[in-house]
C-alpha cells in the first residue's frame, strides 16, 4: 500500500497481506486507486485500422467483445493506445470479470470504500519505470512470479511463471519471448525490470536475454495511467456516496450556522436581561426623585387655576364675551370649578348658538379648556334658543 504521507512529497509504503488490512487504514472520503493483479485480468493486444476518432472507441469495444469468452454484461473493459499510424493502431485491451472483481474487492466495498480508479498493478509499474519502448517486467504477486511485456508503458502480454527457480525461468521466459514475437512484439527487450525481491534471479534473466536486468523497488510513487476498470455500478455508487458526503457537509455547516445563531441569540438574551436588571436598579434608585416630581406636578396642577391667568374667571368671561357673534346672544349664567366651567345662555336662533360655540373653541386664549355642547339648543316659548356650553381643563 502506497499513500502520500504529507504535503512535502514523501510517500508511506506499507507491506500488507490482505485487503482487510488495507480497508482498516482507509476512510470513505479517501481517494485511492486499486491495482489489480495479473491473475485477475485478461490482457489482449490488438492491431486495428485507424479510423475516425469518434468511431474508434466503438470499434475497439466490438473487437474486445468478439475476443472475450464472456458476455459484455459480465465484464468491465478498457483499453490504452500503444502506438498509432495513419493506417494502423495498436492497442492494449484489458478486461476483468465483474463477479471476480466484486469478490476480490469485497473487504473494501462492504465498508463503503469505493476506489476512484481500478487499474492493473503491472500497468502502473510499467508507466512508472518504462514509459517508452519495449520492456519485460518481472515481479512477484503473492506466492506467484509474474511477467508482463509492456510497450510504451502499456501492458501487451502477461504470463504467470510456474516458479522462481532458475531452471524453470530458462524454459518459461524463452516461450514468453516467442509468444510476444508471434503477436508482433519486438522480443529483444532493450529494457528488463526485475523487482528488488527477485535479485537472486538477475543473473539467470540476463543469461537468457542480451539486455541487462535493472532492479526496481516499489517505493517509487506510481505514475498515473488512463486504464480504468471501474464498473458502472461502482461509479453510480461512488457518485451517490459523494452526494451523501456533500449533503452531510452541508448539514454540518447548516447545523454550525444554526448553533452560532442560537448562541448569539442566547448571548443577546443574556445581555438584555443584564440591561433590564441594570435599568430596574436605576429605576429603583431614582424612585424617590420620580415620586417627588410626580407629587410636585400634581400640586402644580391643583394650584394652576389660582396662579395661571388662563384660569382666572374674569379672563375667561372676557374671552367668552369676545366670542359672542352679536348682541342677540347673551350669557345668562357662568359656573367654574377647579377643572371645569359651564356657560348657560340664550340666542335668537340655534345657528347663532353654533356660531358662538365655534368661536369659543377657536379662541387662542381659551385653549386651556376643551369645550363641548352636550345637548342641542332648546327652543323656548318666546322662540329663543337656550343652550349650555361646558369646558373641561386639558
């Protein structure tokens, strides 16, 4: 298992025996790539005519379906372009059975860990160590020793070698080279990569081929490859999990915002209670002075008629007489208390009564009272209109 240890470019390399151990180290939100062993895939090299790029992928798909002994629904396939000329295109096609992939990745899928990409481990190592030219890659997968022929970093031919003994390699590797030649691959192998765990086989491999064997390790971060064998159902499930994670993130943000608003509201309530308490204490401290002001105001209102000229009976009568519309309107009685006055009178017509009342209400020096005519004028036996006008202090 290789993973980026930090942001400084270093990688953490761990030798784990099963995917259960790997699953224990991963989280659902982790982005990871699953590299399949050679034994889990079918690799095929095709030479096809070069056609319109929009039709090329469909042509490759049809060719792969013809070559595989399974129905299209049972496998997931993908391809990489090895080389292309104006007339021919050489591709590396890889397929994996969906049920076998599901069984292999069960420890991950059961925990909701879906890889971003499913590729072939040999393709990753080839793209990392031999991105150009023909290369023979030999490395162990579990208890077996496998070999992969690569062209320009793409897997063209794979074999599981019967054993790691020198005698078996002297038999198996020439047969592998012959199979490569039959498929049109240059088997001179100018570059041979041997895993560091197979160092004791270096002299044997160099004795079979004329090229030197280069020792490579797994500590080098794998290069990115285009090959992706992620099934459609996994893609849909991954998208669903991504949407769920996004919604969870949004809910966390919403919950945080709600909590912040609630906290601010509680702080506001606390400040308001503190302010109300402070005002209550100030009101209680000022209560004696407030009571004194109220009492003084009540006393001033009580003595206002005695000291305010607007309440003097003589002044009021003078202003009432100023408001008479004519000599035909007479005041017959006048009564005044501390907060109220009443005027009785007679007029020749009711219209003169209403004219008198209107003038009294509009007189600027009588605005200390609110005047009202409680009952309509009453017609006497001599046809005169009798009235009573009342005024209350404001």
